[in-house]
């Protein structure tokens, strides 16, 4: 764990890691930041967004609940609650769409695998061709 002298340097570091796509590092930095600088609602907001980035809705909701408990009148945190619910519905919808597509194409998957000479995930291969 790094030693951050102020929350701004911590946020800058988390942002740098986010840009490079290192979400695990972002989460670690923000968790450390909340332990050290829990009077900054932005840290809770950023941590919720990091969890949303990796579709960890349970941790996003728990972090949001902690943030709202600490800052009950923060509008950004309140807005995130709506965003989480939208993202959960979108994720569930996309997963059910993928499941329906796999069920639809499953009978053909074995024959295509024989033709191509390899096992395939028909939906993923089909979608990448389109």
C-alpha cells in the first residue's frame, strides 16, 4: 500500500491507474483512501464507479450504502443509486439475451464445430463475424 499525503494525490493516482485499465489497483487505492480520508464523498463515488466497471454490483451497492449513510444529502451518491439499478437491469438483460442466443444456436453448434474442426462458442464467433 502506498502512503498518500492527501486525498488529491490519492485521487490522481487512482485516476492514473483507471486510465491504464488497472481496475484492481484503483479499487485498492480507493479502499485505502476511504480508510484514511473518509470525510471525502468523492472517494466513495469513485469506488462505486470502479466496482461498476467490473460489474461487481454487490460491492458497488455496499459501498454506496456506506457513502449514503455517511453523506445522506449528497446528490451525487443518490444519483449513483439510480445508475446502479440501471446497470444491473442492463447487465441482466444482456446476460439473458446471450443465454437465449446460446439456446437458439446450440443445436447447430456441434455440426459447425465438426465443419470448422474446432470447438466453438457459436454466439461469440457469430457476433465477432458480424
